[in-house]
């Protein structure tokens, strides 16, 4: 039944219809969360890119507003592409975005609210002097896009970064400006990583090593680390790394070059791209948006009339326990959707068993599960040398001594469709443990034209920690 595939989501943001891609210019302004996004007003495939616009009081419930900007000038006639918001010292808001020109050259443009006193920011003005930046010498006309939010330098100038590449090296250019109209290109780059290709949608922000709260993009100091994130055009995933930013030189150095930007950590091992954070000055947190492209075929997208979601916004903090990664968590407001709490205690999952939990009839679940591994059994198991991996070890179907265990979601009663989200613990011959967290889509749908990948990664687990899972789940109507 094709209707099943047409069901829309309940947790994740979507426009009413048509194509959507990258999140743009997220910002909190005069009591409202604003969300803009790459949008095709005329169809369910990429093209005619404009900025869709929606507002919310809580990052969960959204009101759709008129399109904020459409391609209507020579400097953005091929698309009003991705950009970011900056709140100036006097509270004014500016947007820098990439325009694809009449000759498909990537340039940067300035836009601002027509009426700054309008909390809904319905009308936008494009600066008459656009474009404000063109590709600098040595940078390809199609390798210059997606300006970040700007931050203040010690000299009181605004600074931001723009992704690019030189040959196969991904780079991020740095500009200083006083007025967002004239700019100075800094010598050198924020960072460069050979072999990573074009850096799209670079994000750059501070995280606190000591405090729980998020930081304004301009914050720096001894208790601060900086994250650089890039979306790799070549492999369509978002990678980040933590390091130190030098406000004087405008350069960033990774803490660990072995897990540098684009070759190490990801925010998400599912489909998650072109992500962007913003500082929420109301709740003093940093919030991450990211685009979920889904994997329906183009034909299916056209048939259903829409394509893509934005993952529910996530709070992002430095992981003080490990010191090596960030932690993401759905914004706390989503918990207000919870009704009808069901608790299951001490459920025993024996090897090879599926335990069903009666949650009654529902269309949406917010699941939190905690797994306690039998430590005694764990210590009895002999280590092996085999290298386990979510993607290449046969997914949830392959049973080992230490897994898989987890939750079967999107499951019908006879288990013909099921998506295991699971842990697998591997032990090497020296007794070292590695904990994998994976999702197996190989049996998730009877449809034949969707991606059925098995993916995941290692998760850091400290001694004595329980393994926990959080799943925001929407029921398939059967
Ligand atoms: N999407 C935009 C670009 C960006 C890409 C165009 C990333 O600005 O580089 O729709 O998905």
C-alpha cells in the first residue's frame, strides 16, 4: 500500500509541501525562534531555491510564514542559497547568504529585515550594493559558499568563515568586516584538511569546558574550546572536530589531528547534512539544526509532493566526561509532548529473544531505555581479534556473544518490517571493550526503492556506565 510511504512526520519540521534542504539563518529574535530553509516553491525536487520561513515559541510547534527571499536579482537568480544570521551589538539582525548568479558564480549577499520591530520578520530587504563578496583570487567560481554567523574579534570587528576547496583540500576562508558591506580577506585560512574536498555549510562555534550552558558565538577564553564542522560535498556527511581557536591569527588547531575535521567524528551516523547551530540567548544554549534528505526515490517524492525533513533541534554541549566529543540531545521542550507515561522495569532480554512491550495504541513515542550488561557474563567471554563494524558485520542478524541488544522500532506484529537500533560490544584478545551503536535498515521497509543501509559507530562508555538509548518514534499506520 503506497499510502504508507506518504505519511508525514510528527516530530520533525516540514513545510506543507515541496522540496526542502539546508537549514538557514536560525535565530532567536524578539520572543520567536526563526527558522529559514532552502526551499523550492514549485516542486518536490531541488531547484528555484528560495528561503522558506517559519517561526516558533518552543522549537517544536511551528507556524509557516511567507517565503522570506526568492531568486529575483542577477546575483541570486540561480538560487538564494545557504546563509547565516548575526545579531549586531545594537540588537539588529543581518543575514549573509550565498547567491548563485546569472552565470552560476557563487557570491555572498547581505539581507536585513525591512522592519526590525516586527518580531515575525516577515519582510526582507536585499542590500542594493549586493553582491558584497565575490570569489577571491585562486578560488573557483563554484567553490565559494555558505557564510557562517559572524563573531567579534578582539579588535571589535566582525569575523566569519566561508567553505571552499583548493584542488582536493577542503578549506575555510576567513573575512573581517565592520559593516557587512566591505570585507578584508585574512591571510591563511581558519583550517584546511587535505583530501576532504569542498567544504559546504561550515559551522564554527565555542563550547564551554566547564559550564553547562551554551556560549555566544563571540565567546572565547581559557574555559572554551571551538568546534569546526563541515559538510563534505563528496560524501554527504557532517563532520566536526574540537580544537583551539586563536583570536589573533584567526586560525584553529585540532586537539587531535587523527580525528581532524572531515576525517574523524560525525554528529550523526544516519542521514544528516548541512547542519548549522545557533546560540539561543533566551535559554543560554547552543542548538543544532540538520537536514534529513530521506531516501525516497525522486519519483516517489514527486508523487507525494514533498521531500525532506529537518531533524528535531538538538542542544549541543561539550562532553566533559570524555573531553573528546560533543553531546547532542533533543531540545527539552519536546518533553512537553509527553502524555501517558508507561514504565517497564527489569525487563530481561535473553540471547536470541524478542520481548514485546505493551504501550497500547499510540502514534508517537518518546522512548528512553537503559541497558545493564551482565558484567559477570562479559568477563567470562573470550576476546577475539575480529574487527566488528556496524556497516560490514551483517547488522542485527549476526549474533555474537556480546550483542546485538536494543530496540526493534517500526515493527509490525509479525516482524516483516523492523528496524533494530542496537548495541554490540566487541572484545579484543587483550580484553579491551568497544561499544558500537548501530541502526539496521535492511528489513525496515517492504518498499524496494529506499536506502536500506546499516550504519553506526563506536560510542564512548565510561567504566560502570549503563547503556542508554533515546528514540523519538512515529508509528506507521498499518
Ligand atoms: N545547499 C545549498 C548550498 C550548499 C548546499 C544550495 C548544501 O548553499 O552548499 O541549495 O546542501
